[in-house]
C-alpha cells in the first residue's frame, strides 16, 4: 500500500497543489543545493498531496516539469520542506489529462491483476470490440493499454465493477492505506448465520491477526447480503462470511465511491467520464 497521506499544501485547497506553472523558471534545484536535513523526498510529498503517484513524480522530475517554490527541480532524490509550494509545468498537466481510467464489468474467470495459469487477466478484455461507450466517448486506441493497471482487486470467482487506470492519482485514491473510498457488494450466501453473526460482520472480526475496519452489512433478501467496505484484503468478504457460518456462492461489486456499475454489460467496458468522481 502507498504511504499515509500528509497535510495539504500551505496555501489551502489540495487542487491548487497541481496548478499549472510556466515551462521555464529561473534556476534549477539540485539534490546538493536543496537538501534540508529534516526534509522529505519531493516525490513522496507529491504523492501524499495527491498531485500524482511517486512513479509519475519521478518521471515529471526527470523531465524538469516540477517546480518547488518557483524553482525547477530536475534531479531525483531532492528533499524539500513538506509545506513547500509545488507546481507542475503545463507539459505535466497535459500528460495527466491524457491518461485514461476505464470501468470494466469483469466476468467470473478473469483475474484482476497478474495472469494465472489457465486464466486471462481482466485487461485482456479492453479492446475496440467490447467498448460500451464507443458511440459517445473517444474510441479505443492501443496507447490506452500502456501502463494500464487495476486499481484494486476483484477475485477470479467474483464479478462486477473493476477500475483500470493509467493515472497514479486515481490508483492512490482507491487503494492507498488512507483511502476513504467505500465499495459496495451484493453477496449471495448459503448456510446458517451465527447468532451474533450480523453484528460481527459489521464490526468485531479479525483477519490475518488484525482487526477489520467497521463495515456496513445488511440483509436485502433471504439469501443476499449487502456489504459496504473501506478496505480490500484478499478474499475478505468470503473469509468474513466463513467466520460467521456462511458460504459465499455469488459476489458482485456494484459501486466504488460515487461511481456505479449501472447497466454496463457483462464483459464490456467504458471510459470514466469527465463528470464522474470516485470521492
């Protein structure tokens, strides 16, 4: 998981941290002339403020697209005052705007991350033939697959909404340790629920020797539960249900933050729209 978030920039709104700066600036900042002993790595501060991911920060720094208190930084490893003003050059802003985020209705039998023997990765479903919004959004291009990665997991035997993105800011928002984005699941179960099982599903269970965060769990019919979680440990819902006497026979993720699966057909995908936000 990513690092825990730090304070927002000194001037206030987080969004101002990534304001566009001119492509040129007087002087360069190097690791040698800007290393306060108590400073924090620039790439880490950028990630913690939500400007970009650490990998993207390193890329932007190497290209000379990052400014600290008005001075261009072009060398990796620079440490800065954690309250320093950070801006991005126009080139960096344009690069971020070109990175896409994709919503996929993943079928059972596809792995969300690394491929496994006999199973295809979910990213293999991203192509021109199954783009659901091709008549209303940009058309698929092979460049959309470059560095496209899932922002969170969805088990091989589960279906529903899976987010794949080229944008490190989106990935951090959804899977960072400090993420406050909740995820909603419809879970079909069988078995007999323990006497205090529903209360435990909401709060009180432990997995991997650690307590789980509070959840929202309720019955929606005789054999189906609704889960809302703010964490995503491996096979978490299935393991939670096993601890209270239930077996999961079907699991579908229907929402991530404010973005819903909606009527997106199974096995098809669409681009995240400009007017959609997870948080």
